[in-house]
């Protein structure tokens, strides 16, 4: 059982990849930084919901082949509920998944997940990765996955470096990711279970316009805090904002040009 658990643990999981749940479900208050964080969390969910669903499906399916160094699944039918719009499909979808996990001589694992639209179609590798202890790497061809689900969406390729929590609780999870679509690279980061870093447009400057920004948002359900940089033309304006449990701005400070909101200083 322990050996089986070690193999299955390398597959994608919600604990490893899901966005901060408290942020996704927070009240939609008026604070623009919180709203941007919620939109980012929802978009991230759309990027990883299929990998998570496939990981769950593989753990629920008995492997067709078990050896001391491998687990293999022949193609089997998988029903997924797709809620996001990243893959160009929503609702219940059906595909055929197959996979292989290999344990290497150094104790690390390599895995590949393939998907096909039907039993008769050739499976296409859409995800692969490695896992060594708490550290993992994953690459997902989301465009190929969308094609297997019958969509013509081209979300691109998602590459992730994952760090699982320390079993002793001394270190939290972290995910560093890059979504690449042609020459465009979009960075992402998950921090602990409450934080997400992303790029977006924010309207928090005195001119009232939306400017490109990089932000990191933490929200624990009761309140939250966000900080980052707004690129206003050639000027980089740093900011810090916080909000209460209703999503109302409690305070916003920053460089000259940031529209400040008077209130108690953010932080402990």
C-alpha cells in the first residue's frame, strides 16, 4: 500500500495545484486589488482544473500494469466537469486517458499522461513531469488537451515547478509557473494556501486609468492584503492595499501617483 501511494502521489492534486479557495469564494467587494486577485484565481483554476481532474481519475482507476518500478494505465473513459473557460469547453466532457509512472534508480519518479477524444483515436501526450520528494516539475500542453476535448482553443503550454508542504509544517507549498503562448510568457505563483502572484491591469492610479501591473494577493477569508508594481508609462509605482472580509478597501498606500485610501496601515 505504501508503495502504491508513493506512485499515485506524484500525479497532479488539488492540494498541489489549486488556487487559494478563500480568495475564489470571497465576497466580491469594491476593492480593485482584491477583484483582480479573484479574477486571477479563477483564471488559474481554469488552467489547472483538467490536470487535477485527470490526476483524480487516475488515482481512482486501478492500473493495468504494476511492477516494482512502474504503473501503467491503458486508455479508459474519463468524464470531466469543466467549469472554467480556458479550454474553450464548459460542462460535462468525456475523453480517454492513459498514463505511465516510472520510478528511477535515484528514487525519483517520471510520469506521462495522454488523452484522446475517443477509444479509437491515438492517445496524445498532454502532460509530463518529474517528482523528487517535495519537489516536482510539470508541463501541460493545454492546447493539445483542448483539441482532445473537441475545442479549437489555444491556451498554450503551462510549465510548473512545485514545492509541496513540509510534513512537519515548517515550510508551505509554492508553485512557480509560466504559461507560454507563442512568444508571450505569463508568469504565475502560488504561495502557501492563501496567496497568488499574477500580472494584470489595475486602475489604482490617480488618473483613473488601468495600467499593467504585477501583484501578489493574500486572502484568508477574514481579510486580505495585496502589493505590487503598476507600470504607468515609463514609471514603476509600488503599492500596498488591504481590505476587510466584505472586500471593502481598508487602506491603500504607494508611490506618488497611486490613488491612496486613508486607513490603518496594512499588515500585522
